[in-house]
C-alpha cells in the first residue's frame, strides 16, 4: 500500500491530490491501490485530480508500509480552558509517544466557523480527526467528516453513534454518585448548575442528580436549578441566583469545575464560609479543582487519559479502515472517581 510521504517526479504530493479531490490522503491511497471500499464518485474525483496534477505514486513510498507518520487533526471549540488544556496534554503525549503529528485547529461557536475550520483541517491533509466536546456531537461536522472518508474519534459524547469511535465516561452514574455523596453528608437543599444545552452530557448529569434526589425521597421538582454553559462567567450568574434564594441551599453541585469555582468565588464575596455555610461540588477534576481554596470535591473524569485514548483509538481506526474496514468503530468507557476534598461537609445546624 502506498505511503503518504510519496512524491511524484513532478514534485506533487499525495496530500495535494487529496486536497484537489476534497478527500483524505488515505482515500487517495485506496483509489491508487484499487481497494473496493471507495464509492465510484469519489474514485472518479481522485482519478481526475491525479490526471490534472500529473501525480505519479512513488514506488519507494509503497515499500514504507507500516512505518508512516500520520497527521492527526484535533478540532476544538470547548468553552472550558481547564478541560481543553488537560485534554491537549494527553493527546500530545500519545501522539509524541507514537511518533505521529498532532495538528490543532480552533473554531468559533457558529456552524459556519465550525465547517470552515473543518475544511481547513481536511485540506491540510490530515489522516484522522479527534473531536472533543461539544463538536463530538455536532451532526453537520460528523456528516462532513464521514463524507470526506477521514476517520474520527468522538470524545465525551453523551450518545455515541454506531458509525464513529467514541471514548467517554458514564456521566449519569457520575452525577448520581456525587449527589448521593452530598445526601450522605446530610444535605437536603441542594442546588444544581446545568451544563451547556448543546451537549447531551449536560442532560445526563442533570438526570443523575434528579434521580438521586428522588431515590432519597425528595421531590426533584423542588430542587433549585440554574442554567450554566460550562464556563466561569455562567457559573457566576447561576451562583448569584442560587445564593439569593430564601432559604438558601446548603450545597450546590455544578456540572463542571469552572462553574463550581465561580460558585466558590461568589460564596467568598458574600462572606459565606465554605464548607460550613455552603458545600460546593464540581465535575471533571481539572487543575483548578486542586488549586482553589478550599480544594474542590469533584468527579474525576480522566481527561488526559481520554486524550491519550482518543489518539490511540484513531490510529487503530485508520488501520482498521486500511485493512478493508471490517468490524465496527471502537467504543471505550473509562472509569470515573469521586474525589472528596475540603469544599464539602455536613450542613451546619440552625
């Protein structure tokens, strides 16, 4: 099988052919090698690009089978800097260890900027793409990637699809467990800050919270809940509303650490003693959880491990496709952990 680093005698690379045809280098390789898992329309587009550019596969490149370096694209628009930083460290660690190149591309929050950033990655000749949240569930992005023929791994998708490899945790169980912890401390008036509505995991964490309340004999409809967007600023706005309630909640569970840190800052501003007057819990166990005071009780989502797993799974998926595409994309469920620190305690007595 031809390897990606080949050049023609005219200096045209397989990447340039892929860019001209609007497909991945891997797809060009499939066409050149007469593999049967390429549609006639795609094959025709590739052949037209080959003829137009006068590309000739380099025989030496064919002898490099098994030793090539892949270009892995990572497309992100995550509002949580803490999550993204930890995820990138994991992805960079795995790509470096395995000798592959990681190409990072940021996109805006609109569908148009997402599509533009994706096209930029595809035209650069990436062999596969990693999609952290929220792009892991962006239907138009997933559809465009599938159309391009490039392999992809969705990270932390709440509803993994059968056609894309996925690595995630069980967000429902994780939020359920944290709520049980707060209940075990004696809290009954527990507020909740939801995650961004464009992510399925936000609903899963909310339902884990609500079901735990119901199982404890509490009315989940009475629970004070505010909308957040997985960023610090939205946590401040939600905390202001929750802490203005009478009676005030004795505990607040935020759907990520950035928002929980904002609750803690608001509590300090109001002169509340955490955890004596208010217990606070988060989700993710990012760097901020252990650096704020008091340190945050949270759910440890193995974010760096998810980054490493995503790169490893993507490499496996590309090899699976090269081998003929048999089987289905991998689905990996990682373990979560409840990390108890100083921000939670039993509620103080009236």
